[in-house]
């Protein structure tokens, strides 16, 4: 098996609200929306999906928890601390409740968190130890 993740899916109670946040609030472009309960965004190297909890439960054949702030978070890496501040403000203006204001992180970077529609956490961070390519892909330098 190749070492990669092809798609990340968020189960949300209101797909339209989550779609508006990413599309109108953050400026992302929807790639496909095969139904009102499913939306796909093409992102660098993979796909990001929004599914209604009911649609995802039907697909996997078991219930989907509504506890979204467990041990998994999404992360968006910025090229600078200033960009973290800018995107954090943009996310909050788009309706994401702030969870942690941007600040220096214990691991040497600069980090913040917001809650996206549906309750999932999005980290907006700058990691000075990682490289971000022109296309937005992130690489951990060899030997790091």
C-alpha cells in the first residue's frame, strides 16, 4: 500500500452550511456536488469531502458519532505567522468560532484553532521546520 491518504471526509449535520463556510467564507472552489448531502473539493494531492452524517452512516453501514472534537483535527499550514493571523481572522469572519487565538506554540511554530461548521477543529498554523511548495503541498525536510 502506498503511503498516502486519498480523501478526508467530514461528517457534518448541515452540508449546506459547511459548504458555504469553505466556499464563500474561505474562497474554496467546489469540484463536485453529486447530491445535497455530499460535496467534494479538490485540494493539493487529495480530495476533501463534506458528507451529511446520515449519508455517511448509510455508506459505511453504522452510525456516525456527533462528537467531532475528539483526537483528530484538520490542519492548514501557512507560509508565515502573518498569514496565520490573516486566515484566522478570515475564518472567524466567515462564522467559525475561535477555539485558540494565534500564538507561539510549544513545538516552535505558531498555531491557532477554529471550529468549522459541524464542530470539527481546524488548526491554522505556521511550521518553520516544514517546506511549503508553490502549489501548497507540504513536505517534511529529509532528516527532520
